[in-house]
C-alpha cells in the first residue's frame, strides 16, 4: 500500500487556523520536522498487513 505523505506545512497551517494558534516561523519549521519524523517512525507499523480474522479491540467501559 502506497500512502503519500501529507504536506505537513499545509496541515500545520490548517490546524493552527482552526485552533486559533499563532506560531513564529522557527516554531512552525520545527513542528514540520517533528511531524515528518513521527510519520517516518509510524510508516513501518502502518504498512503491517493484519489478518482479516483478527478480532478488533473491545471498547472499555467502567
């Protein structure tokens, strides 16, 4: 499965606008780097094929 990476700068611009957060250029650039790193770490896990017969996790209720 080939999932292209999102444009993290656009994502960050949208999320900061939605949440009313103001970031300076240095903070914005660092967050783009961190999002890219997190996505790279998650990529092998997201590529893992799961058996269709596996049960989904239950919903916890207290």
